[in-house]
């Protein structure tokens, strides 16, 4: 009996049939939105990794005599800020900080939220009711307000900002994972595995989890862009990165008084934030189109 069930679950190998990754990459390459976003992210990733080699100046060096130098003047491609620091170098180093914030925050939110959603959806009962009511309470707070409250409790710093953003993202990942698990746990393939004696842990993490990664991957991609935007907002409010850290939101906050007299010190970090968030949003939309079978033609 066990042999017959397992045999029905195995698909015959077809010579020349591409692997799932090849099929996914082929579909992704056909999606203009995804490829545009991926290209933008790739550029920012290269800048983040090689910032020390690419930046023309030390981002913390102050040359007061060159303060507020306009772009394309005296060897400063993007000009200088009010303390004579090179804007291009600071934006490059800010890319590294923003990318780390996005990845770490989303990792916290997706891992914790995914685990909570997995357990709640699979076991149900009193654990599901209690955890979902806690999630409902967290969702009742506006996202940025909840983040500010957590940072205020932990203290203003870059690390605490990443933790706060990650905690604030937990509810959405928990909801997505719970809904996916509820849809999958009564499927025929799960029931077949259970009838063969599979343990709960094996069913959750080896059987169900791979089939819930598509919506989580889309949300994680969009969440990185949102985390970058949230970190900039926290730094602007003085609750994130602290001076003299070259972080985009802090750069905008520290130079806002020069918005009319030296437009570049405020505009350029804002443009960098906009393009980075746009890249992740485009990739997230493209992944949704590729991974959602309902959107396939």
C-alpha cells in the first residue's frame, strides 16, 4: 500500500524537461517589471559591496572650506553637504546601510512571523486563537506608529531601528503563512504523507513549507523596500541612525534647512531612497505575476 501511494506522487523524468528553477527564470526574464527591478537592485548591491573602492572620498571627512559645493564643481560629482562632506561617497555608503537594514528587518519579520503563522495554521485550536488575536492587536496600530513606539521603548539607534521594523512586519508574514498553511494542510498530498506516518515537523517543514514560499517571497521582496523607507523615516525623526552615520534619512534630516539654498543635499538622498524602493517594488510585482498561477496566461 505504501509503495503504491509513493509511486503516484513521483513524476516520471522527461529527457530535456527543464528544472523548476530554469522554468522560473525563463518566466521571470519575460517580465519587464521584474527584470527592471532586478537590474536596479543589482546596481545598488554592487555599490553597497564595493562602496569603499568606489567612493571617491571618505564619507566622514569634513572639508569646511568646500561646504555646500554644487554638483559637478571642484571635483565633487554630486557636490558636498553643509560640513563639506562628499555627497556621492555618503550616498554610496548609505546604500550599504539601507540594504543591510532592509535584509535584516525582513529576515526578522519573515522568520518569526512565518514560524508563528505556520504553527497557528497547522495546529489551530487555542494557540491559533491567542496568536491571531495578538496579531490583530498589532495590526490595529498604523505600521509606522508601531515602529516608532518600539524604537522609543528600545532606544534610538540603528540596530534598534532594524529590530523595530522587523517586529512591526511580523503580523503580515504571520497572516500570509497561516492562510497558506490552512489552504495546504488538507490537500491530498499532505493527507497521503500523513497516512504514511509522517511526523508533524516533517509535514510542516518538508511538505507544506515549500508550497507556501511563493507568497512569502513576494511579500519579503516588497518588505525590503518598505523597510528601507521606514528606516529613512525613523532616521529623519532622530530615532534611527545617529550622526555622523551616512544614512539616507539622516542625511535628509540634517540638511533640510538648506532645501531652498542647496537643493542637492536634500534631493539626492531622497532620489536614492526612491530608486531603491522602486527597484524592490518592481521586483516584487514581477515575482507575484510569475509565481501566482492565477495570473499566468
